[in-house]
C-alpha cells in the first residue's frame, strides 16, 4: 500500500468511534418511508439529512438540499476537483417500517450496541453505508490528503419505494465518472444487477349478465332475438397467465449473465384485478358483483431483465409475445390486450459495469487488503439506486458492510465490517480521485 492509503486507514482506525457514532445517531432518527407508513413521528428523513448536512459542512463540502416530495429532501455535498477523476458516494436515508415490534429484541430506533453490532431499523439498509461514506471522506481530510478529482456525497430519499429520490437527483445534479452505492454487500463487490420495470396488461372482454353465461360457452340456436354472448375477461386472463409462464420460462432459459443467478429474468404477476367497467384509475370499476360477466382484467407485472439486456429489446420481445398470444383467439384478435410500461413511473435500468473497470478493481484490491473475509465479485439479485446512475452514463458499483435483518426484525450491522467498509471506500476515493 502507498503511504497515502496507510495514512488514511490509520485515520479511520484512530477514530473508529466516529463512524459507529454517526451510524447510531442516524439510526436513532426514525425515517420510515411515508408511502408505507404515514406518521410524522417516524417519517423524519428531513431530520436525518439535517444531521448529515452538518457533518458535510464541517468537512468543507459545498452542500445543496431540496425537497423531492414535501419535507422529504435529497442532500448533496461536493468537494471541487477535476471531472475526469470524479466519484460519487451514494446512499439512501429512508427505511422500511418496523413491522411487528414484539419480534424485536431491542428498540428498533435505539441504535444499541451489543455483540459487536449496532442494532436498529436501517442499521444495515443502509444508514451504516451512508455513515461509512461520510467517515471515509473525513479520514481523507484528516490525513491531510488533497484530491485531484471531484468527490460528491449523495444521500437520497424514497429508495425503498422505487428510487424516485435518486431519479430526481440524477436529473438535477452534476454526475461523475464513477459511483459507489454503499448498500449492504457483506464485503463483496457488486458491479451488475438486472433491470426492472413494472408493466400493466389490460385484457378486454364483453360485459353481460351471468344468468346468460350459457349463451357464451355453449352452442345456441341462431334464432331471432338471441342475446349477444358475453366474453369473460377473467377467463381470458387465466389463459394469458398460463402463456406468460411459458414465455417467462423461455426467457429464463435463453438469457444468462456470469455474475447473476440463472433464471433471474423473471416476470412476476403481482397484482390482478377483474370486474366490470373501466374505472378512472385504469382498473375495473366494479369488483364486487359476481352476477356480471367481467369485461376488464388488469394484471400488474414485476418484470426483470438481465444486466446486459436493453430495455428497448425487452419491450419489443414482450409486445411481440402479446401480439401472438392475442392472435390465437378470435375475440382478442379484434380486441387485443393493452400494455402500459413503467407503471407508476417505476423503471430501474440495468447495471452492467465491466469487472475490469477501474472502480471495480480498486474496491476488489482494497477489500482484499482490508477485510478479514476475501471479497467476491458477483451480481445483485434485486435492484438499487445504482440503476439510475448507470442509466445516466455513470459507471457504478455496489459495495457495503455486513449485517442481518434488513426488511425484517432485529436489523443490525457488524461493527468490524463497518470499519472495513470505511477503509475500503476511503482507499477507493484515493485510487479514483487521485491526489493533487
């Protein structure tokens, strides 16, 4: 290691209590995403950002802050430097609800230390990662290192509900060549994750009285006055779901990436609504009357695709599948299903950072030096805010500490891993931004 890296790591070790204390402080500020549980007492993202802004200002960062949603601000801090060697450190400050508090062995917002861990909601997902980013920059400054490249710290809201904080920040802010998103990775290096969008398929039938259902499913004499048969959209939807499963299987078998699990490109039918009449929100207006042959079904899909796939190709493939499915039925040929992409504005571009990218190699080299457990370079099964940076042309990678209980009870972060993470990120700052 260079003398510069050694000096920065010494600064981290000499002040271990700093990153531990900052993590505990922001865990103790409840910042549950209000889209999941609306309660001013626990919807305190703004207070977390105020706490972090004070740290950034004390370190000489130029700080900017603005509301993405009312009283839900993003925060950025920036040290000036060259764009060619620029780097972003990013994390989110919103957390999911506590759930059943009786299953917790500690105060969910206590930030207690026990068994070498910090406990509380958000400890691992991902307030420890946020604190590590700030502490890494602090160690660089404490060691007297002046960077050549521009360093920015981004802390965002609303990641847990779709990443709309990061989307807004990416549109508004100066970006950088590279980014580290400090989500929990258990010390592994994660340069790839699949894309994700939500898509709604609306299937159209023909409304009729259920008493005349026989007229729809059994041959009737073509006599004068015969009622026009109904078409049951729910039954069409069951056929669609069977065809969708076969289509999903073919996609999973045909698409692979060396860093992610086989079969990652799944299409999950998450919400289905069937009934009569189209409501103003695009879903069936009547869903409580079984005496009506339903004419509307909406199916909301969680649609994943592989890191190397382009959304335009994924979209065209699915629309082609829908076209051929509809062509198999006389009614649907004339009344094809409708497709709504990016439902509720949710769209995560894929991340496919090359393994030999300098930011990946830096993190891998420094984690190998700093960690008790050797890192693995692997892909991520879910999605993170790294997607939005990747979609904007930044070269991102995910790297963060180890812990347990994220999105569950008894959430915690391992303190030794938190210190290691801080060291690795600090070294990656030096490697990426260089010294003046």
